[in-house]
């Protein structure tokens, strides 16, 4: 189930306090990068990444590729940084706001 705009705004606020733990360099997105992002998403649910200057990818391209490979939601892409979210079904860490039904 995709996240709503209110939930995306909540996640953007939470991501401001997070450290950048994923770095994409000139090697691009390899299997080991995908594995480490998947492991980080399982442990944290919300990860922030950065695309270095020597990379051949833009932040948007890296975010698209990683979200597809890890089956995660894209939260935000600004400049060289991006944020991904994937709920851990067994041990959820982040409680998302619910949209009010009309």
C-alpha cells in the first residue's frame, strides 16, 4: 500500500534527524549496495542516502533504482540526497499517521 502525502510529510520530518548511511559512488548500484540498503530498511525502516559527485547517477535515478530493487517507498529527493521507507511487517518501528476518512 503506497504512503499518503500526510505520511510522506511525517517521514520527511523524521528523516531530517537521521544520518546519511548510504553512499552511492562511481561503482553505482551493485548487489552489495542493494543488500545493505535492504538490511538497513529492515532494521530502521527509514534510510537516508547520498549520491557522491563521482557517481554517474543522479539522486533521482539512484532513488528510483533502489526503491524498485528493495520494494521501498520513495519519500524525498533533494539535491544529492534521497530518503527511502519500507515498513517492517514483523517489528514496525515508525507509527504512521492515519488519514481521516470523510
